[in-house]
């Protein structure tokens, strides 16, 4: 019997995790379908990733769009309940930590459909972050927990999950990175932006704690404007940050700095072509902390904490927070070529998606045997 697995995606960071899982599923003859909640809906935040990463059209697109956390999460749940009831997947795979992740896990679990969480076990211990709540709730109810690194296993075991429910599969986003890097490097992005390899920084910011608060955003912006006095900075602006930059009167200040280029959100290949040839990256993103570690590029994380500590303990990441002096200090080290060196963590080898499929099929095989056993016991 063919196994039917649904992977749920909604927001930009989900797409690069789902793409290699889909490809591995097809190779193994699994009936794998992608369901898109529509949490992100702009072409630049969604469709371009499907095209570039070779993903098929989602079989269902819910189109939930934006809203408060409650509205967005509830709309995703209402939409997915119908889809799961109609299609009866054997397993629902949720990825990452966005609202679509937790919403899908809740709906599947209440319909008694087994839930797999890809990228389980990450913890920032910061409950002000909506993603931390999403991670914790998703992991508590997931049946199969696939971690990107062993710190994830340790967190889950400490929270009472069983050893059998956890498999360290490595970092699936790095599968996408390694597969697409040659294509990304062929692009003329640097020439188009008049940048020189190794002589510019890439900046991204979209965390509510940084961009929704005027004082915090202005403080970080001041620090960044100072760094741009020394090195060109290229800043693809997330819609949330763009809105608030306008609101707080920061757009003009960035735009009028001759060393700063503000860009619309970029597709995966263009963005990776920029990141992979940069001197360093400044970011509050989660995924970018991992991608820079895999690429050996110094990363300055503009957050007080990280759910991906391995990028700091083993990789090239430095967690600096939003203090202007600290940001400057770390950037000065990098600019004088004393930036952090790192190594690529174990199992970030481009083969995580294969291990994910193996773990899922093994889990479903064991589940099937358990059901048969229970059914025969009920007959006697
Ligand atoms: C979401 C995720 C975050 C992830 C980020 C990546 C949650 C809680 N947060 O945050 O973990 O790092 O995606 O981008 O799930 N908007 C657009 N066009 C779009 C999508 C959003 O203009 O295609 C606007 C919305 O109108 C909204 C804002 O951007 O005002 C934020 O969108 P939302 O999906 O709520 O959260 P993100 O900040 O993108």
C-alpha cells in the first residue's frame, strides 16, 4: 500500500525545508503532497520559492493571508481540518516554527493522524517569541520528532519525550543550500548591484522584537548606519520591516546612505548568491544563522538569544543582541579579518531529507504493525 504523507507549508522559511523532503519522497515512491496555508502570499515571499526549488504546485492552497496570531492560526486550522478529513493522510509532516506549523499539528493530532515535526527540539527559552510557543506546543503533541542537531534531542528528552520518538536527521535546509549553491553562484547579482565579492555585508531583519518596536528598531538602525560607513550593506527588506521603517521614519535614513542598498525581498537563488559571497551577515533570522554556518561566513545575530545554539558553539555565529556598542565591536573584528571561524555541524551534509524519509517510513511501518497487533488482540 502506498504511504500518503502531507507536508504543510505556509511561510517563507518553510519552503526550503519542504522542497528536499518532497524530492526524497518522490524518489522513494511515497505519495507526498504539499499543502500551502497561504500565510505568506506575495509572489516574492512564496511563489518564487516553489519555482526555483522545483516544488510542484501545492495540492491545496488555503489562502489564509495575514491577521493577528489568533485569526491567522484559527483560519489555518479551519481550512486544514476539512483537507485532512477529506484526504486522510497517513502522516502529517509539519516543518519549522511558524503559525502554520502549530496550527497543522493541532488539527492533525485531534483527528488522530500521526504528526511528524521536522526541525523539532529547538529552544530559545524566550516565550516572548511567537515561534518559541509554536515550537513547544508542536513538539508536545508530535509523534515523530526529527531534530537538526543533538541539542534538539537533549531538549526533547528533558521535556519527557521518549528516545524512540526522536531521530536526529540533520539540517534539511542545508540539503537545499548545497543543492542550489552552484546555480546561485552563476547569477550576476553582484555585478547588477555593483558589489565586490567579500566586500559587502548582507542585512536582514524582521523579528517583531526588533522591527515592531520604534526604540529597538531605531537603536539597531543607528548601529547599522555606522557600519555602512565602513562597508557596503545590502538589505532585502521583509514586508513587516518595510511597513515599520516607513512608520518610524527610518526608510529615508537608510535610503539616503550612499553605502546602503534597500531591496525588495529576494528569491532563494539571488539571496544565496549574495550571502555566499558576502564578507558577513547581520540578521535576526533563524535559518540564516544556520546557512552562514554551513557556508563558513561570519554571522552577527541581532537577537538576545537563539534556538540554534550550535551555530554559535560550533559555527560562525555570534549572538550580539541589539546593543549598538556590541554590534560595532563584533563587526570591527570581522572587518579586520578576525571574524569567528567555525565548522559545519554533524549531519549538515545535504542528506537530511533521505534520513527524514527513512525515519517517516520506519515510523509508519511500526505504527502499522502496532495497529494490526491491536486489531487481532481485539478479535480474541
Ligand atoms: C513569519 C513567521 C516567522 C518567520 C517569517 C519569515 C510566525 C509567527 N512568524 O513572520 O517565524 O521567520 O514568517 O518571513 O509564523 N506580509 C506581506 N506579504 C506576505 C506575507 C506577509 O505583506 O506574503 C505582511 C503581512 O501583511 C504582515 C507581515 O508581513 O503584516 C507579517 O506577516 P506574518 O505572516 O504575520 O509574519 P512574519 O513576520 O512574516
